[in-house]
C-alpha cells in the first residue's frame, strides 16, 4: 500500500520512532494560557504549560466525554477542558468539576495518557513512549560565535524518514538544486566517504563537494560536508569552507503521519556578518521547496528498511546505514503497547 493515511504501528519504522524525541512546535508557540494541538505519528496531542512553565504533551483527550483539551485554556497552571470546565493538574489529576463544586474529585478522575515532553533549542520535543535516546546535541547552540537562524517549518506530504535521508544525500545537489548547488550538465562525481556508528548515532567522514555556483555569496567553493544523525528524525551537517568558515544545519523532521512531515531547521553560521537573515532564509526556502517535490513523489511513501529493496551505489552509503540503523532501533523497541484511553469516571 502506498499510503494508508494512518501509520501501521506494527512497522519497524513506527517502532523505531514511537520512543524517540521529535520536535512538535517552537517554544514560543505555547503560551502560559493557551494549549496547542499538534500531531505526532498519527496521534493527536495537546501541548500546554503548567504554573512553573513546564511543558506537557498529553493525548488531546478529556476522560469525561472525550472532548479535545486543546480547545480549552490554562488557568492557575491547570488545563481546563472546553466542554464542562473540568480542570486537570500537571499530574493529570482532576482538581475541579464545576457542576459539583462541593464534591471532592476522586483519584480515579485522572488522565493517564501523558506523553514525554521537553524544551530545548527554542523547540518543544515530545516522545510518545519513554524516549530511548537523549535529546540530540547541537554544539553550536551555546557558541556565541555562531549566529542562529530558524528556517521553516516546511510541511511535506511525504515521509519524515524519506526527508531525513534526502537531507543526508549529497549526490542529488546538481539535479534537485540545479544551478544552485551543482551543474546538471557537468555533475561532480561524489568522492568515497566513510560512515561511523556509535551510541551517539551515525557520522560521516568529510565529503568534499565542489559548488560551482558558490554559497550565499556566490563565490565558487569546495565545501566539506560532515553529516551526523543523532536520532532517526534529527540530522545535522557542518559545511566547512576555507579554514574557519562553518555553516551548520540542524534538521528535525516531525513524523506527523506516514506520509506527512514537518521540517524544522536551525542554521548556525560563523561568517558572513553582512549576510542578511532574509538572504539565508530565501535560499533555505528555495532548497527545501525543491526537495519537497522529490520527497513527495517517492513511492512507497515509507522508507524501505529492507536493503534488498531499491538500488544502491557507493554514494548511497549513508542512506544505507541510516536504513539499517532505523531497522535496528525498530527491532530493539518493545512490541506495540497502545491501549485505548480509559475513561476517568466520577462515580458518586
Ligand atoms: Fe471534558 Fe466534559 S468532556 S469536562
Ligand atoms: Co536537497
């Protein structure tokens, strides 16, 4: 099946993703008063902040009559359902039933579908099950010699893992990004490179790519790319030009559903003080729009994890190792364990 619309939970890709951190919003999108609805792996989640500003990611569901909590609001650090005004504290415990103000709320009135949430790099992260890997590192985030620019988010009607693999693929530049990152009539061969794997994920040796049209400044350059993959949906490259110039891209592709993803990008750059943010964004927007058309066209939508599927050459080494790694993570994950929500009832 090319696109089922709802992620097949038995698939190894889903298994590899359900217990990993994924970016679901920018931190400033969730205020102290307003919850926010997001989707992750086909699940509807509500993000909200408690009185201490701590972020929470819950199933977007009220146990009383099933309304979406994201339509409600946050009052006194508790989330209030839009339907009958029940309030829940950060632990999921119901603290208030306006129809029966004198009645104590029993401990059974408790929302149990709370997922994992964190805030870092100006982004909100969520994991459906207990995350198996730490939040990804982004070394340049704390380094003031790097300017940070948020690009996107870019919405693709394509698969998140396909889009990460596209980001890790250095041999498509002359074609998808023709006359920008390469010349389709004279494509440079891609030099051989190595892929290393350890507990932090995957990393390549330096890959030199001649860019005849140059970087943002239009100067022809040989750029040296080093790619890393920290999580199945978090990848990163450092692009070196000259001795000290670094252009880093920290990419997160949110698997909204099997064939829908949102790409969040942070660029960190330590040169080109005269380069405007608009110019950086203009180029990123163009590149990701070009990539979008390709990723949305790929069939099947889901990334094949069986290496026998699709054809490979040496330049695909990182993609091959990426597929193997996702498969390994999927095999390691527990069997699916998603019960339907249990109603939280007030019995007396
Ligand atoms: Fe949420 Fe009734 S459905 S309070
Ligand atoms: Co591309």
